[in-house]
C-alpha cells in the first residue's frame, strides 16, 4: 500500500486515488501503468487533435479570419501578450515552452469536467514540470550572467549566506510543483467527497462546485505556474 | 510501550485535523490582499485588470502554506505513514 503518494486502493465510498490499470516487469522491476497515464494519454490525444485542426485551419488562412482560425489566433495572441508583458524582449525565446506548458496544464486541470482524474493531481506529473523550470533558471543564469555572476548571486550579501541561497534555489521547483499538485488535488478530493458521501443527493448542483474547483481554480493555477516560471526566468536573465 | 494500529490511526486523524488549522493563515492573508486590491481599484478604476492579476498571483502564492498543511493532513489520513 505504501507504494507512493496516494497510490492506494482501500477507500470504500470516497475514491480519489490513483488506481492500477495493469503492471508489467522491465529489468526485474515491476512498473505500474496507472489511471494517471491513461488520463495524460487522453489529454495528449485531445491536444494533438486540436493541433492538427489548427494546422489545417492555418494552412488555408485568410487575411480576414473566419471560424476556427479566429479561435486559434485568439489563443496564440492572448498567450503571446502574456509573455510580452512579463518577459519583454526575451519573450520569443521562451514562447514555445511556456505556451505549450500553459495549454497542457490548463487542459489537464479542466479534464476533471470530462470525468477524468486530472493528471496534474499526481505529483509525478507536476514535479517534472517544476524540475524543467529549475533547469531553465539554472541554464539561463549561467548563460546570461556567466559563471562569475552566478557565483556572485550565490554569495549574495556575504559568502557565509551561500548555503541559505542554495536552499532558496532548490525550494523553487518543490514549491512550484507542490502548489499546483495540492490545488488540483484539493479540488479532486472535494468533488470525490461530494459524490462519494452524498450519493443520490448530489445531482445537478455539484455543477457549481465543478465551475469553481475545475474551471476557476484550474485556470488560476495554470496562470500562476506560468507567471512564476516567467518571473523566475527573467530574474535569472537579469537586465531588462 | 507498544501501541496498537487503531490507536495510531486515531491519533493520525487528530493530527490531520490539527494540520489543516494551517488554513487560517492564508485565509486571513488572502482576505487582506483582496481588501487592498478592492481599495486600489476604487482609487484607480483604470488599473482594474493589472490590480486583479497581481492580486490573484499574490493570493496563489500566499495559499501555498495552507496547502502544505492540507498535504500533511492528506498524508496522515490516506497514506498512513505512521501505521505501517
């Protein structure tokens, strides 16, 4: 039972756990395919289908946008504006990564509406996202401030503060990923409690809770994750 | 002294209840942030969108400590690290 965070099965009525779909053995190690993998695959398929449609629409794009082209341009312009206001002249370098992550986290968070367990309610999904942010911060600090600037930042007021600065740097990916994970998980748990404990009383009105926990909270957390990533990266780049 | 599993589970449930008291702090903090944001919009209605996005960002960051309490409660209730 102690396999991992919330990877458990003895729950009774309330069910928000990650379940095993099937397991296989590779290199003598038993690996589980869980509901998180299945949900992430569904999100991936939705995004791929959307991307193919968008590609087809932009192939025959016209100057006066109509129909689906409008939607695609609206999304891209909105995300581009968000990046420009936060990162200024460096926006184009990080546009690919941050917009991709934004759309992925957003669709993951609101996939609770489709009856899936949101993939971002699994720490194994959010922690890699935090680690990618950490690597981006580190690489950009080395690239733009050189090693001397990096060491100067490490020993900020005095060299004796270096361990505290290291802890502060390492805490960034952990707090980023835990914030996203815990927010989505709390929404999932609340919905599971409502559906699991109230049973037949829970008809129609939980839609209001879905609007708050899935749509509002999910969108806010997506925005916050991307915003903090951009803030940290432009902080690492240094000059404005 | 040896405790049985039921006793440990009961104490874990009490601990989980104590852990989510951490939610008080972020609640007060978010309320203060929202109040100041409302005052700022009242003084300068033109900056409404900027104030709102800054407020939401700050509130989401302030929420983190409460969520840590929630996580501890979750671990105590469902992963049961002490009872295994």
